[in-house]
């Protein structure tokens, strides 16, 4: 029998009078080495933009002893792994169009769509900027129907959503032919040369303009510099092989009417992204598909059904659609709970936000939002209720989630404090 003894932490490599101290190795202290391994912090944000029928979602009681509801019964197996929140929202979310609050769910910018509106940075992009290119993709932004997303940069520009699981899988896991890799490399090099020319032109122009214009040019130069640094990071990742996964490439669903199928495909991609550490920040927007959803007994589109006017027949159809979404979300939590490593499951180390920008889609009411937070190592199993004439800032929860990602901040959007619960 070959028994290996742990190495002394003071072990040196010695040769010709030279001593080289070894780095910390697992064989020196296996328990300590495992403890030193820190599991990455991850974030997943999911928004169902047409809300959730509140009578089927919200429990009547607060605390850990709440009685489950029609929708929550679909999540019952995960009850100890999530927390529900009632009485939280963003202020001043009524915009020019009744669904403008879609674009501010992760930003909390006020008066979306009105004159002079400019969106602010979204929570997921704050986390992505903090992590940077620790992974191949600082963030992954997804949509079920269109490139519109809820992710916005510091300058207020929308990050387009990827709607094709096939394209997503290709970008994440397929190496490409040597010719394709070379074309991608050349494209990156071309981008670098363009940035070089922009910088030189900016420097020349700066000497010819007013002080106010110089300030604007400095901001522009900083944006170019950021792009240059990002390009260098992308080029570095382009030289590294993509991770291999034991999963078949997905096939896109062409029909927009198969909302549930599209949601399920995207949900299946999320654990693959996290497990391969391709990104640690993922956001998904479940959108209005504008067609009659392909489910038995459905004869109208989801948006029309969300404006049910308390019609029992419309509510019954709406609940069939939302049941499919919540069941799919339950499957995602199961998948995250079953995957992981020696430090725990993906769910243990991933904060999952699930909710909507509308508390009552029937009246386009952007208050008392349905919000659930799962995983991430938080204390769970409760229904947290804020009572009062006005909703509490949802951004207080966002500050907590950002801090959980390692972001050193005590404020975000409309926050007034950090939200804590036990």
C-alpha cells in the first residue's frame, strides 16, 4: 500500500546552493487547500415582462409559515432555497407607453420613455464591470423573442439580447474552423487599428476646440480607452480554447408561438454557462411574443390575456401560460441544485432573481412587484412583506445582491439602504 504523507509547508527545492520556496500545494495541507478555494459568485436575473397573476402568486401571510399559492406550489420542492418579497418596487415608472417599465426593471431610472429620459446602468452590468474579463464573457444577455433587453451600460446604451440558443451555444462552446478563428482574429485586429486612428484624431481635434468641448472629448477618449482595454481582453480570450461540454447543441425553435419551449431552451443554457465559468452574470428577458401561445385551450395572445379585466375565461388561459413559465423556472432551480463541485451546488453559489416589472399587468401597474430570490447562500424559506402606504425601494434588495457579488457599494438606483433579512 502506498500512503502519501502531506508535504511540509516549509519544503524547498534545492540545487547548487539555491533554495526555491514552493507555492501552497494541496499535498501540504489538503484541508487547508480546499478551504482556500473560493467558489465564484454568480448572478442570474430573470424578468417575465407581462407580470404574474398576483392572486396565484402572492401568499397572504408573511414569514416562514406562509401558506403556498397556486403558482408557488409549483416551486414547493425549492421552498427552503428561495425568499419571496412583497411591497417592493421602483418609483416613477409610468412612461410614455404603458410597458416602458420593461427597460428599467434592472436600472430603476425614473420616468422611462418621457422627454429627456436616459437610462442608467443596470444592476447586472454593475456586477459585470466589477468582475471584468475574469470569464470569457463578463455578462450574457438573453431574450426569448427580440434583441431588446433590460441590460444597460454606464452610458445608458442597451446591451442587445441574444435570442438564438444555437448562436449562443456556438459562441460559448464551438471552436470553429482554423479559417473562422483567423477571420475572428483579423476582425479584432482591425478593430484595434480603428481605435488607434480614433485616438490620434481625438488628440489633434482637442487642440482646436473650446474648453467645454475638450471635456466632451475627454469623455469620448475615456470611452475609446475602455473599448481598447476590452478589445485586448477579448483578444486574450480568443487565444484560449473554449470549454468542452457534454451536451448536444440546441436547435432553435422557429415558431414564436412556442413561448414555453423557447423559455426552456434558454433555461437549459444557463447552467452550462455557469458550470463552464463562461460568464458569472446572466440576464434573461421573457418577452411578449405577440402571438397566440401554443398551449391547449389558448385562443388569444399573452398580452391580451394579461389585460383580462377579471374575465374568468381569460384568467384561466393566462394562468396556463404563466404556469408553464413557473414550472420551467422550477426545472431551472432543480438543474442548478444538481450541478456543482466540492464547494456546493451551482444554486448554493448563484443568486437567482425572478420577477417582473409589472405588479398588475391588467392595469399596467408597476408597483408591488412579484419578486423571488433563490440560492446565493442567503437565508431562505420566508415571505418578506413591506407594509406601508408606499412600497419600499426594490433597489435596497439590489444593493444587497450587488454586495453579494463582491461589489463594494452601499447605493444603487433609488436605494435608501441595504435590505437585510434573517
